[in-house]
C-alpha cells in the first residue's frame, strides 16, 4: 500500500491561488462598497466590474510573487491570509476603515480595551476563512524554480502581472477614476494592502529620527488679573472619551441623558464643537498642542511642548489623573497618576476595570492642600466601546435592554444605543459630582474654581452600518467628530478674571473646535505668552475691562 502524499504544485500556482482567494473572499466588503460606488450591478457595468477584479487580482499576484522563495513563501502567504481575514472581520463587524491612525489606535490601546474586541466569533471566522486555507498552504508540496532562471521567471511574472494591471487600468480609467476619486474610502477597505500601507505609515512615523523637544511658551507669566489676589485657583479639565454630542440631551438629544447637568446653574454648554481626530491617539495630543488640526501631525506635536507645559512655565502646578490608556505623551513633563488599575476592595472598581468616579478619590483633599495654583486633568474611560455596559456601575442602566457583549451581531442596534446612552448618563453624574466638589471647595476654602469638559472624539452607533470610531477624518461621519464641550466657573473665578458669562452664553452656538482649547485655557487663566492666539481664545472677547 502506498502512503498518500500531499499534492505538489508550482510556487507560481500557489501564489496565484492565494492571490485569487485574497482578491475575492477576503474582500467581500470592498467589492460591496465598490459595486455601490459604480452604480450597482448591471449588464452595462459588467466589463468595469470584471476588469476591476482582474486589476486587483493581477496586483496581488505581482505583489506576492517576490515572496515565492523556499522558506519564505509559506510563512508569508499564511501571514497575509491571517491579516486579511482578521481585517475583513473588523471591517464587516464594525464598519471601520483601516488607515495609519487605526493602526496607531490599536497599538496604543491597553490590553483590557483590546480584549473587548476579541471573542469566539472572531476566532471562528479567522479559523474558517484563513485557518483552513493556511493549513492547505502549509501541507502542499511546492516546486520552487531555482537559480538565475528561477529569479528571472519571478521577475517576469511579477512584471507581466503588473503590466497587465496597468493596461487594464488605462483602458478603464475614464470610467473607474470618478468612482475612486469620489469614494476614496475604498483604499482603506482593500485588504491586506490596507493593513500593509497603514502599518508602513505608522512605523515610518514611529521610527523617524527623533528631533530635540521644541520649547514653546517659555515666556508665559500670570497676567494682570492675578495681581493682588490672595485666593488660590483650581481648574479641572475633564477629557471625555468617545462621547458624541448627538447623544447629549444638552445638545438636543430626545432622551434625558443629562438630567443633572441640565439643572446646573451657570453651566455653559457649547453645541457646535468639532474634534481634532476620530481616535484618542490623535485627538488627545492634538487638543493639547498649539498646532491647529490643519497643521497637526503626530511627529510635530510629539516634539513640541504643549498646553500643560505652558501652564507649568507660568508657575501653575499641573497634574494628570488617568482612568484610560494614558495621556499619549501629553503629560510627559508634569505629574501623572494612573488610577485605572482595579484592585480588591478599591472603591469604584470592579474586577475588570475602574469606573470614572475613581478619578475623584482623594481629589477634594488634594485641591485644598496649600501650594501653587492648580490645574488637574481628569482623563475618563467615558463611553469607550464596544462593551459600553462595562463603563458604568450598577444603578445607571436607565435605558434598556442593553447589549452586554462586544459581538454587535448578537445585539439589536437599539440595545447598543441603550448601553451607550447609559454611559452618557453616568458621565452626567460624574461631571455633576465634580462640579459639586469644586463648588463646595470654593465656598469652604480660599479657592476660585472652574471646570472645562470636552470629549476627545465621538462614536458611530450603526449609522450607515458603521460602529465605533477611528474613521479617516476625511470620511468620518458627523457622529465621530461632533463632540460635547461645556464650562463651569465659580462666582469667585469669573469675578477674579472678569469673565462675562452672558457673553460666553451668547457664543454657545458658535462653530468651535479642539483648536480653541489650547488658547482658551490660557485666556481663561489670564496666562500671557506669545503663543496665545486671541482669535482662537473663546474668552478674549468676553473679558470686562
């Protein structure tokens, strides 16, 4: 009896087979979006659709052929299959687009947050769509061309495939170009090239030659409105997480998600604020930098001092308290306290994570402690998905039923929104408690207090079948970029800095953005420095002489 042997095929045929699988089954989401972009399936569109598929197949074949060497081919092809499968899962499950920012967001997310995205359905999908083909790739016996002839053959195949793709592209360009130009998001759906391009962009940025830190605001001093004041000031800046304005009742949402803040006397809510990015890794560094969104890039911001540095230059004590995945470099030169790690018996914490009220533990005593004028940044866990139901304690499940899993396919859209709305309800309580603490400190101590809240970015909750956040800004929906922002000041604070509250209230519906935050904080605290831009300072026109 002869022992059965594995099939034996040429390396070129193996590469072609994997290219075909990647171009077809791994990119169902891409082809669905592409068909929609060109106007649907019809007899007239068949040449365009067939030609476009051939272009993708030929490009994949040309790109994978250089990997068709012994000891390289199988690991490389299996890696591409696994990457494509996992990418297809997240694109299909959450409607995301994969670009450099998304890779940065993944890399800089802590393990607890990342774990929420991993589940048995993802494992089953990858096992079925990539595991089985990978097993076949691993078992097949491959004939590899050798020597100079083999190298020439590979070069010829790659060049021929690339040339054929270019010819087809030229022939179809007149019809294809408008669709691609109008739907630039398609490049972020084509996998695994989307992951390779995004990872390349992220690594090039991450490994770029470091440059010396650029100081800014070293001339910062307290202005004239500080003169003769004996009372200390405490300003709390709350950085929200994944809170979108569309679900704040203060901004017109039908559900009462802000019952406490709605009754807060003196609260000024700004209704038309745009974020700098659609992910924490971009928005947090951007909002604290002097660079406007138009000029922002991670490298420039990372090599330049920011708002917290300027405040420290002016003589204020600055402290960052974190219940998220860090400050993304913003707090590198100021005091930092990580309160996010759960521990047995720790207040406001479950076995998995801590809720945002942990940020207030010990804060009343801290702000009353004699010393310098103080700025405290509280970085929330907020409404971070996909497991929104973990973001709030028992007792805040006012809206139900709720989705209690990261597997959105198992939940109705209504239950996902319910869980998200409960996170906003909890943020409402968290902010109201913080304001109460500051009001009490102003009443009982020699303190003038204020609070500024804004979210880093928004969130998609199924609109257009899109979930979560991190979409490229150019294509990001309003839900991911329209964020809440609000301000509260004690009477002593507004009087001390001669801030006209009625003037600020009149500006509540003005179009604003994260670009205003850097300059407005300096303006609110009367910090004089050459880097302050009065045109971006909300308070500049609202200070009484």
